[in-house]
C-alpha cells in the first residue's frame, strides 16, 4: 500500500463491528487498535492498564468530577484525551491502521487518508450474536446491549463532532445484519480498496 | 423551634426567588456544563434584576451588592485601628488581593522559582523516599501558607512525577500527601486559601489573628498527618531503593532557573509580600493594598513581558468571585441567611460548643462534596448573625468555618482545586488516582485533623 490509510469504525454493540474491523485489518495488513490501545499506551504497567480499562470509552458522572483551570480529576476524561493524543501521534507518524470506536472519526477528521464507517445491526440479530458470544441468558442480553450502546453514545456525543451514529459523521453507514458479517467485510474491503485507489491517484 | 420552622415555611417571594437563584447556581456549578464564572455572573444578573429590581425595588440593595463605592473609602486601602464596619456585596479586597498574588506567582513560576525550590529540597534530602516525602509535605504546607494551593500543587506534583520517573518510585503516595498538606497549609493563614481571604477581609481579621489561631491548629494537624501518611505508606516507601546512578542522573536545581535576574527579583518580591502580610496588622495596610502593590512591583520588574504576565491572570476565577459575592448578597439582603443562622441556633440549642462543632463539621462535609468558596462566602453572614444573636465570640465561628472549609476539601478528589490539579497531573502521567485510592487515604486524614481542630476550638471556647 503506497498511501497511509486509516479506517475508523464506529459500531453498535453486537453489530460485529469489532470482528469486521479486525478482519479488515488482517486483509489490509495494517495495525488494529481497539481495547489493545491500552497495551500500547502503558507498556509493562499491568496494574495501570487494569485500572484504566474500567474508564475506557466512558464518561464520568458530573457529580464525581470537577474541572479547574483546564485540569480534571476525571480518569475517564484524562484517559480519553490521552487516547486521542496517542491516535493523533500514530496518524502523524504515517502509520496505517484500523481503529474501533474512541471517536477516531472525529479526532482524525483532518487526515485526508481517513475512511470512516459506522456499523449497526438489527436488534434481534445483534441479540443472538451477543447471547452466543457472552453465553448470557436471553433476559440479560438486551440490557447488556442497551447499557453498552448508551455508554458509547454518551462518550461519543461528548467528544465527537457529530452525534453517535449520525450518518453525516461517517463516509459509510451499514447494517451488518442484512448481508451477515462475512459479506459485510467483503463489501467494506471492496469499498476501502476503491477509496485507496482514489487516494493513490490524487 | 416550631415558631422558627413556621418562619421558614412562610418565605417571602423575594426570599424564594433568591434561594432559587442560589440553588440553580450551585447545581450548575456542580454539573460543570457551563463555565462556572458564567454561572455566577448569570446568577448575579438574575439576582440584581429579579430580586433587587423587580421584587424589592431597592436601588440601595443593588449598590450595596456591587459595593463599588468601597474603593473610595480610606479603609479599603488602610485599615483604621478599630475597624468594625461590615461591608456586604462584592468583596473587592479579596478580588484585588487574589489578582495581585496571581501576578506575583506567575512571575515566580516563569523565573523557575518553584521548580528550583522542589529540586533543591529533593537534592538536600539526597532523594531518599521517606525524607523526600516528608520534605515535600512540609514544603507544600509552607508554600500554601502564602501562595494559592493550585500553583503549589501544579509545580510540586509535576516535579514529583519527574523525580518518580527518574528514580523509579511510585509518586502517588507523595502526591496525595502533598495535596493534603497544601490544603492544610492554606488553612493556616489569611491568604492561604480563598475562604480565609474572604473570611478575613469580610470580618476584618488580620494575618496574625489567623496564624495564631488556625495556624497553630494547622501546625498540630500537620504533625499528625505526617505521622499518619508515614504509617500508611512506610512499607511501600521502605521497599523503594534509589541508587547512586539514579542520583547522578538527576538534573541540578540551578539548571531549572530560567533567568538569574528574574529569579532573584521574584524571590525578593515574594519575601516582601510575606513581610507585608505578616506585619499588616501593625502597618494597617489592607490585603487589597498589598495585592495592588505586589502586582505593580512584579509588573514593573518584568518590563516588556508585562503583557504576557497579565494575560496569564486567571480572570475567570476573578469573575467567578464577583458573581458569587452578588448572589450571596442577595441571600443576605432578603434575610435568607438570617433564617439559616436561626436554624443553626435552634439545632445547637444556643450551646457554644455545639455551634462550633456544627459549623466545623457541616463546613467540612459540604466542602468535601462542593466547592468550598461559595460555601464559605455564604456562611460568613450566617456566622455573623449567629454571633450577634447568641453573644458568641465571632472569631471562634470564623476559625471553625475556615478550618472546616479548608481541611474538609481534602477528603475527596473534587473537594478542593488542589486535589483536582494534583490528581490530574498524576493521571496524565500514567499514575491513575481513582476515587477509591484517593478517599482511602484522605478521608481518615481529614477526619483526624478535623477532630484535632474541634478539640482545640473547644479548648479556646472554654478558656
């Protein structure tokens, strides 16, 4: 690949966004960043990683956080800013990668090699996937999905340019339930390759 | 009691509106969605237009709230022997003093004073973890007596992280202890913490009044917290070893001084400010006058960098204070704070010790959760009324309020500005301080010091 390419994927919980992103990274032979971002940020500090994991892609409760002269006690907020800096550094180093969530489509919006995608899914199909992966009883599946999506939405709406899932914030929005995970990956790979061709041609 | 409860139930329309504006302001400050200076200024505008203008139709109340004529009084600049006049509304003396100190501190920071001091002390104790932690606790306390705790922690925590990275130490115990001592040091003097400046200027107490009362209590508290933090962290500190190679790799304290000329001048200005504050009871210079003088000397000393220094002043905080004072004056003018005072009087049964305990503990608990500056500003008229109605020595209530708000703020990561800044510096450098980690150490330390303060205030009251 001549040009740098960065693929930022937003996703609904259970839509397969993570799996799709990982497979795309493998096919494109580029780095893949999701929760493993913390492994790259805090090399060798296992206890720090464990603590930070609880605050990833989350918002602090307003009653438990305060801001003074640009400083905030909120770990979630500090971690978000640290991750944004990390993502920006990776992008400015010229690295190609696929990144899941973390408002990357907004953080890197000025990068001309950025491709932004939002993956959603039909509620019942997502529920079946979640039930299978997490081996949860059906009654817990929907609450888990709602909880995670709510967290992602709040986090994204706090830092993102457009609201979470708003089609104006992405190059492509797709329902992964219609074609299934595999065919969605094929379609997206096709789209990305065409975009890369265009980037190389410019 | 019943009759007073009845009075509380029959609030006038202006009292209800003043309370509503105050409550809205507090909620918006806590929610942190709108910048807090905009919140207090907006609330102040509402108070002036709706409560003073429309409901009370009292132009005098508006003038008292804005307090602009106070500048023309000689007593604003030079205190008379027996200053008893009580000024309400915007406490311009506090705002001017804080502005002056901000300019001075900015000058000191630019010259490299704080970093030099921290590095010098670290070198003096040969970078050994236990002496280093105790030395930084003491320097945090001492600096916070004269300089705002945000600046103290900003520099101290940054140096602590830097040292910890070079010496391979865990900086979190040191940062937590520094934060606590900065708040404690702030409680020792009239200029250490904004609540003390507001209390001192509003009730006409001097630097010496503070240092001989809250200062004494804070020093005893400092002894207790040094022992406490050592007990809590000594096992971790003993395990940490600093090698000769680590020490050799440390930068020399002199290397952090940006300009020798600026360094010496800013140190001299700081010493002058300390002398002026310590002696202001004798010289009769008000803290407002001292603030203006220090600001002018600092600005003249930096020459062409004057503009840069002025740009660094935290105007938002000054505007926050301005709006806040107007809102509190709304509560005062409408008599709401008198009702609060009556309520405290009833609950305490008029017993002096109970009143001290209530003011101290309520201030401490409230300050652990909410910003202590609005709380202290609101409580000043309350303790003044309490003192008049019960005949209790006002100074005891003032010390209880100052100690409660200053020390109580140490209990949680959001209780005081220094806590927010200290935890932020630590978090940003990859040393996360969670609420649990913070509170496990700081709540017991706060309770210990508040108990010490309570017993000493009881002793003052009895003797």
